[in-house]
C-alpha cells in the first residue's frame, strides 16, 4: 500500500512565524503535491514537484515556497505565516503516469491555525 | 477552463439503499477521473480511477462510470452502510495539462442513517 505521511496533524503558529510542513512518501513516486482545502472553496493546488529539485506553481502559490531535496520528501514553507493561511493542508503523491494512470494518493492532512 | 461540479452537495439515505453520486465536467479532454472519499478532518482516500479510454471501474460495492462525451461520471454505491458516511470527491486530470493539473469538485456529503 502507498503510504503518504505528514509531519503534524495539528499545528498552531503565530503571525509572522516561518512554518515548515513536511511530507514523506514510500512508493518511489516521481510526483508530489501540496493542496490546501477550505470550506466552500474545495481543494486548490499550491505547488507540485515532478522530480528532485523541480517544482511548478499551482493555482495559489503566493505566500508559499517548496523544497524537494530527496525524492521521498516534499516540504511546504510559509515564509511569514498570516491568518489567511489558516487551513487544512494536504500532501499527495503519484507515479509519473504518462499514460494517464497516475492515481494520486493523499496523506492524512495537517490542520494549521495561524493566530 | 475546466470546471467540475458535484450535485447534490449533500445526501441523506437510509441504510441498505443503493445510491448514485454525480460528477460533471465541462471539458471532455481528460486523461482520467478519480473518485475519493474523505472522512471529517482526514485526508483523501482514493476509491477508483477511470482512465479516459475506460467506461467503468468496480471495487467491491462501488462502481464508477465515465461518459466523456457528455462530461459525466457517476459513483454507484450498492447496499449503503452507515460506514459509507463521508464526503465523496471527484477529480479530473485535464488532457494536455501538466502532471499536477487535477481539478476537484467540491464534493457530495453522504449520510447513511441506520
């Protein structure tokens, strides 16, 4: 079974703090993703990575950065947390799937509250 | 622009009933469509993935169909149980988009009453 783990289930930070969210997958997947999920807005893609040190912006990259130094690990960084970044953050991974068979597998999520 | 819609937003049924959840998308040029389940406060669990060349996929009591030409997919749940209560999300990977281009619907919240 694919396993995607996230470093924290719940996190409380203060405005202006630098926040790191970590995600690890154990299936040697090329692709990794960070989404945020908000009531009424659904899931929105922040960033994704298709290889080590490679990244692409998603729909809402502003205020975030990412790091992928190893294939199994993808980090989301909030350089200076703000209250509007309070949300549920979900990490996912998938194989390269050039034929379209790249099923995405999700982690349990991190509920981040910025005070 | 690809848009994914799920109707209804919420559904309540008695235990044992067969039910259908609907998903529609505006652009038929897709690689695949994926159905997920999400329990409150948790991550997403992948249920079924249908490639664009397929018409349906089955897993246990679940059957998902895909009609690309009409931009529709349905998730059929047979003999529903209280444990099926969750939010069900569909998502499409748009053809020609990058690997990250998975567009989600807002989900149908299902409640199965004992």
